[in-house]
C-alpha cells in the first residue's frame, strides 16, 4: 500500500502547496518582469496551463523520480534533499535512541524498584509528557549552558568557526566526521550536538516512559509472568520477558514520535544553526519555491510511511501474538 499512500499524498501536497501565498515567477524576477516574461518563467516551472494539467505533469514527474528544480538553489530538488535530509535524520535518530535508552532505564527503576527515590522522580517525569516542548528545552539549554555557565560551544553550526567540515561520504555529518578520524573535529562536532540532542531526548522520553510503565505494570502481574516465577526462572529472565511483552506498544509510540522528532529537528536546526532539511524548507516557503516545498513534504511522508512499516514488522517479531496468518 505504500505506493498508493504516496500517490494520494502527492495529490494532497500538490494542492496544499498552491495555497501558499506568493507567485514563484514574481519571486524569481523580483517583480520587475513584464507579463510576457512572467508567463515564460511560469512555463519553465511547469506552472502554466490548467490546474489539472499541472497535476498530471507533476504526478508523472514524481513517478519517474523527478521532483523538479529548486528556485532558491537552481539544483534538482532530489539532490538538495539527498544532501540535507541525512543531517535531519541523524539528529532525530540520535535523540530517539537516547530517549529509548533513558525511558527503558527509568521505567525499569520505577516498576522493579518502587522504593528507590529515583522511582518517584521517574514517575513524575513520565507524567510530564507533552509539557516539555523541545524548542523550550533548547532555549533553556542555550541560556544555562552557553550564556550563563559557558561550558557549551556557541549555537552557530556543527563545528567551531575556523574548522572545516570533512568530505561528505555518507552526508550524515557526524558519521562523516567520525570516518574522517580527526579527533579535534570529532570533539567539536560532538560538543555542538550535545545540547540539541539532549534537549530533544528530555522532551520526548516521557512519551515512551508513560506507555512503558503502564505496560510493565500490566505484564508484571500477568499470568505468564507468574508462571515463569513458579517455574523457577531467574530474576533477569523474568525482567527480560516482562519488557519483551510490554514493548510492542512502545514500538508503536516510537514510530509516531519519529515523525514528531523530524518536525522538532526543523526547529532545533534553526535554533542551533545546524542546517539540514529544516532551513531548506523554511527558505522554500519564504521564496515560494513550489518544487522544493513539494519535494520536502513528499520525502517526509515517505519516511514516516516506511517507519510505520518497520514498526509493524518489529512489533510482530517481538510479540508472536500480533502476527497475522
């Protein structure tokens, strides 16, 4: 169903983008061109003809992998996205992995060591889901660690001002830095990522914890858990079994969170000057760059749809009860 979903989304994106105020032809010419020149520019952008003709041409290009040429960069949109999207994915995946680890650790303490003082803190933290927006955490982090304590680098990029980025091998900036092997660049890149990654982790971990704590409490008292204990299973085996049975619901939430994290990464990239698909999308809106806006939206939806597919597969792998015939 992925191709069907993408086809429907492409149609929706086509009409939504055309609701954005502004004429790309006027943006390109600076409003100094004649009507005849504007028509020529619109024809070069595929914006001439009726709406249905434009839609047919657009869908035909999408099927062949042609997302058009960006007005702001003059490059194929697919190339622009390929160069920028990995940066946003890297930031989001880093934060997601840390959020999962933090949620597993604190949820385990909250359920299996309820008398521990940390358990009280963990439960209170889990109830903060949705009350800690990532951009607010980012502002607080910049204010405390950069402005007041001066222990964090300036939020103006991925490296210090005088340093140059290593060659783009994978287009994942931190991974490319690691592959470059320069310890100075690695330390600088890691230092610039700490605040945005931790801010997103702290903001999104409560969503996972809230679901995981409920699942663990349910599975701790389940019949299968009592059977394992009665059969003489060790504590570690029982804990692993409880986590495995409680985790499918968390996997579903994780898949949904990744979409939110991609949106959050857009804000964090602008706040910390990290570049990526976020600034590209913002510039596309400002310049009425229809091809770029369409390409970004379709790419984001495609990623989310693939993530949901992976979520379904992982859920069936870790919980046989959820497998279909």
